[in-house]
């Protein structure tokens, strides 16, 4: 049914727009087999597993189509239209319900042998850390994504009955109300416990980024996703930890995404433009 909705929405858009359709670019929120243009897995929306999305759209609309995952598309979008303009190499990361990443190397998306390059969310920064969805312990994702920040805050609140006064007010007495956004709001309002949780998660994210910097030495790191909206203190803690976990000769500016949540959509535009020659 979702597939029919996508087709129907595209058809409606084409009726509203006088321009002729010449190419289609798609940013998909899950792992994609880039060479085949098919979806591998769909964690967030059911029914898309193993779906040949590129071929389906190509035969529906009769124009060349390209499909990539949203992290690669975000990297492409920020590189071409956002905070990565003018860079030869960059690492783009999205920090929200999960942690994803995409590489631009020498002015091109680097996808890797299985199209899995950029999975920085599942690099390990604490081998004794909490269990991750991937089955291993202490991945960047399980320590630094939005739900991880909420979990870390709940653990601290439970262990420290007198701490987190402002956060407790914001959660209205119910720990299940705690989200990363609430933690970041409490931190901005001067809640020490919330700020420590946020800085702790930022440090774990930064450790992972430090490893990536040592391996690839990119010119810039662009961070997107809801968690990044936590602000300057958070970003400074990420930068500090990243720099502390790589060699002193290695320097990369870590900046917030300029296109915010739309980076993958602009990446899809760039994919389509690439097909137009
Ligand atoms: Zn993992």
C-alpha cells in the first residue's frame, strides 16, 4: 500500500508541476543495495524489504532512477548544497533514533564493497557497554542516539534521587516521558544532571568520530539529525572528544548540517541531477 501511495503522490506532483520529469532520485531510510537499486531492509516502515525500488520507479515513470540510503544521500546533499560545499572529503552523520553515516571521498560518495561504508553507528567505543540492536556491545549508536540519551538520563535519575530537578519538572513526574529533546531543554535551563548526560553522549559520539578521523582524515564532519539541535555545548563536547581520540596532526572541523532534516532530500536531487548528465 505504501508503494502505491508513493506512486500516487509522485503522479499528483507531476500534475501540479509544469516541468517534464527527466530523472528520479530517491533517498531511502534504510540499507540499500546501490548497484541493484533495491531495498535491503526497512527498519522503520514495514513492507519494503527486498523491494526493487529503482526498477519499479523506472518502469512506472520511464525515466532513469537512482536509489541510495538516507545517510549517503545526506552526505551528498550537504556536500553539494550545504555545510560541506567546497570539501574534497567529508563524513556526514545523522544522530537521531539511530546513528548513520556517509562518506564523500575525492568528490564522490564512497559506498564500499557491500554498500555498507559509513556505518559509524556500529563501531564500538566501549566493549563493556550496553547491548546494541546489532547484537554487540558499546556501539556509538547505543551510547549516543536520541533514545540512548533518554535511557542514560533515566538511569541517572534513578541512581540520584536528588539530582535532575529541572528535568524531573519537565518530565511531569513520569520517567517514560524523558526524551533526548527534554534532556537538552533541561540542560539549556541549567540542569547539571541533564548537561552531564548530554556531554557524556557527545563524548561517546566524539570517540567514534575520532576513530573515523584517524582512518580517513576527512576535511570536515557534518552532523545532522534531531540530537544535533542540542546546541553549542553539545557540539563542543563532540569536537573535544573527537580531537582527543585522534592524532594531533589530524584536524577536522565538526559542524552542524546546514540543510537540517532536508539533507537527504537534497541528496536525492543531486542523484537525479547526476543522471541528467
Ligand atoms: Zn551496534
